[in-house]
C-alpha cells in the first residue's frame, strides 16, 4: 500500500444567497484502483471553457480577498437575475479545471509501468495538487516533453481537429473561424495548411493578422476594418466556405458570416428567389467571448442554421476509431502543430488573487494562464 | 385548336432606382402542351410568404396610386439600404402568388378529362386571370368544393403536415408553435389532435387563445401574460417538446422557447453542467412576422440549433411517397382539417389599392385576404 496523499484543491461555490466563493480545500485521496493512477498535477491551463464553472456569472467588480496567504478565499456577488440557471450547483463546493498534465506518483496494478511518467489528463478537477483518474483519461507524453507541453493537449487540439472532422462529416469544403489568432486558431491553421483545407480567419486587429500571417495563413479578414464585409465575402467566395465556427457568440458576427456566405452564393445566381439561395450555411457557436445576445438579422435566406457546438458530444458521436486517430495525431505533433504558449504561470493561491483573476478572465487573444498546483 | 386566351396578370417590379412598382400586365397564353391545362383562376390567397415578392422591402408609407381604375399602378420607394439583396430581381416584371384554385378551361390531350373541373394549383404566378401549368401541379378538388375551398390547399396544409413529419424524422415527440391561432396554426392543432401529438401553442392575446380552445387545443400559452415563461416551461415539461416552429422570426421568442426547453430539461437534473443539459433543442424559423433581428441570449446550454425552414426543400428531401401521402390527406380533409377562412375577397385591381394593401400586409392573425382574378 502506498501512503495516502493529501493536497489542496481549488473549489468554486455559488451560494443560495447569490455569492461566489473560491477557496482551497484539503483533499485526501484513496488508493488508486487497479486501472487508476494518481498524478501530481504540474500544469493546468485556464481555458475560456473553464471560466464559466470557476467564476460563474459573478460581478467581478465586487471581488473581495479573504482568508490567509496560504489558504486564500475570494468572494464576489452574483446579480440576482443571473441566479436562475444555477439551481443545480447551489451550495456545492465544485472542483474546476478541464485538463492538465503532471507526473504519475502512484498507480494501480494494471498501470504500474506509468509510475514516474509524465502524462496529459482530461476529466475535470485539475486545479488540484493530486488527481486520481483512470488510465484511459491519461496520455503518456512523448520523451522530453514537459508538463506544460502536455497541459493543453486535449481541449484545444481535439477541438481544432474536430472542426475539420465536422466539416468532412457534414459535407462542407472550407471553414470560417473567428477569434482566429487564439491558441486554438493557430492550431487550426496548422492543421488546415497541412491537410489542404481552405480556412478563412476572422481577427480583430492588425497584430492578430500578423500572428496568423507568420504561420502561413492565407485568408485573414479583420472585423474592425471598414471593408470587413466585402473582404469576408471575397474570401468566402474564393474558398467556398459554408461552415463557420464562432468563439465570440454574442453580437452580429455569426449573422455577418451567414450574410457573407449568402452574398457569395448569390454572386453567381441568375434567378431571383425571395427565399434566398438554396446553399445551406451553418455557423456553430462554440465559445462565449461575448456574453451578449446573438443578433441574427436573417438577411441570408432560409437555408441556414446557427447551433451550439461542444467537444464532448462530438467525440461521443464520432466513435472510438476517430477518437484514437485524433489523439495519436496530438501526441505525434505535440510540440509542433499543437504547441501552446502561456503568458504566465501561477500557483493555486494566485488563482484566487483578485488582481490575477481580473487579468486571466479578460480572455485576451494570445494571452493564456497556466496553473502549476505544485508551486 | 382552342382560342388563345388573354388576361391580366399582377406584376411586381423593383427598379434599379429603388422603386417598387405593381401593375397589371396583359398576357396571352399559348396552347397548353399534352400534359398541361389552362385554368381560369378564381381564388388565390395572399399568404405571408407571398408578401416578400409582392411588396419587397418597400416603405409602404410612400405608396402612390396611379394608372386607371381598370389598370391601376401602385408605386412606393425602397430605402436604399434595403436594396443590397435585390440584385437578382432588379428591373424584372415578376408574377406573384404561390397557390390558387379555379376551373380548367383548356387542356392538352393527356388532360382532356379535366376540362370543367375545379382544381387547386401550386407553382407561383397565381395572381392572374388564366394560368397554364402542368397537370402534376394541380389537384382536382372533391365534388362540391369551391375554388375558395381549394385556394389554400398547398402552402398551409403541407407546411402543417411537414411540421409533424419533421418531428418524427428528427426524433422529437412534441411541438411548440408560435402565432398559433393563424390559419396554419389551427390546421396544425387539428392534425396533432387527430394524430395524438402534443402541441404547445404560443399566442399573443386572450382572443387568440379562445380560438384555439374552441377547436380543442390543450396547451395554450399567451406570450403577453406576465407568467409567460413559467407557463411555457410547464407546458414544455409536461409534453416533452424539444422542437419549435416559429413564424415570428424577430425578437426574443425563439430564445425564450429554447430557454423554457432548457429549464424543463433541468428540472430533473441531478448534477450541474456549466454547458447546460445534454437535451438537444431545435427551433425552426419559418416566417417573418417580425422583420427585426432574432435575439438569442444563449441561456440554454450548448445543445441547441436555430435554423431556417422552408417547405420546398423539405418536400424535395421527403421524397414522392411522403408527398403523395400528404397530398391525399389534404384532399380527404379539405373542408374539415384544412378549411381556410378569409376575411375579404378582392379583385386584382383591389390588390393594388393603397388602402387595401395597407390592410392585407398587416398579417393580423385570423385575417386573410383572397384574390379572385375573375372578378
């Protein structure tokens, strides 16, 4: 029997009196089962997809620091009108962190060969010092890779690969992507360049355009430029893109993409139909950089769809062979195609510091925080 | 050889100098081909789906009457910013009117048995005194039925039937419908009652609720009532509806339907997921009673889709057997399930009268105009 391991774990609680509370709980782990390992977590990214569970819909202008330096507590108020959807998590101390990487320190009998190996992990509750999980939720990192290299090997890499799988499965031949200079967007460019898939990148600044140009992106459109719609329509007409993936969510962007697709489709139209073109246009919203409402002006005919998109249901539908193929590609190209860059590495306690929270929740493109719970 | 027939036909033109022009053109018809008939049109409805082609995006406060009593002309200006999508119809004199009914007055050799019969027709250009078309685009009316009985036997009946076919094909078990007291909505209630399909009706007034209650509707929710969201959620929880058909288009209604579906799904949830329930929720927008933007607040997880819906692509995808079955049901239940009611019958010239245009374009629920070109 190995010794029982005890460590700190970040927890997020929404209380029934409309408060958000973050704290560090002391957690003692049972022995791993036969096909389980315990990993000392050394790197876990703060993805946009983690922020919803971590911070809820709290009003961050009300953040208050409390507790002690070693065991800080962060509180903030939640506007009452935002409480309606939170019923299922009320007064529960919830662990956070979708993915991470670290070193295997204990293992069940079927996983003994992994002790001392660095692994990437998926499955939530990664903002913790020790994480017990099934071997099937780990991927051993290639020789020489660091925990930071493997910390983001699931969410962004599999999402980017899943975009191209979705494209093929649904019969499209090119993709439009927004917030395109993000870590995910850069991966998607590398995949599409390697696989010969035309990709139209929508960015929000000249600096972001430069990032993508440097990695070889061909179609880059700046949504803040005065000729945005014309440039987007040209790029869509040239690539034939009828599928968009939108990380922004709120505002007019999804609508603008559909309108540009419709205008591109109508360029070659010879007859008028008041119902618009018969070309089917799909935009998937997979992110919430803008929490505001999505505004669809429906100036794009009646052959369109705007839908939510989430990785897990895609993976479940895609089946084990596609999953295995995607995972293998991530391992093979971990430090090239799927390299992630972090602007700062912080401790668990830092993650509860109001100033640092304000910084990492900004979701600035190109900025990404890494938590190292072993610090 | 029969005599060549000449009649008046309503035409709509959008000119490149941003004017809408409606007039009556004199049209002379060639002899019908072997499988064609010529029908004297005696009834053709003004459906919401006709108004886009008929009136375009004209500013109706600028309507001007011209011409003579027998050959009136109506003009109106089009705001320049609405001209972008009209390129394919510019300066073309376009016939209007999706469906109608009348008496066969000439027929090709394969259709001679139809002379003198009343038929319903689909195919556009029905706001005309004589319409030549293929026999396959006609359905002979049952004995004793009038042209008014058969005037609306395609668009609304097939759309209502197609909603239930879509429900079955996509694996849903109940339907939410908006503008539910419309002619179409009443048909849908009768179909769903007969077929045992739970239907949640969203109306905008107590009067509309009364109309539906009188025909036996069980779930009726008034979107102007203060408890709208609670009542809608209750009805959706009880029926299990995860599919909506929305005739309104603009505003928050589609979003409210998805939110109510999500809240109903979460009533039985035992665990919190920040991505929302895994229950897939679909709203199809098939109408444009409100031309404003669709506002999606995305407070309904990530398992959702909002899409355009149009009858013709559905029928093409459904195949000939489903089409034949649907048409036969319309004929069998023409004066019961699929009875339409008209608030006024007008002539072709009336349809160009500014006061009458102002009335029929209002799309008031329960009000519907019928054009009789033989008047």
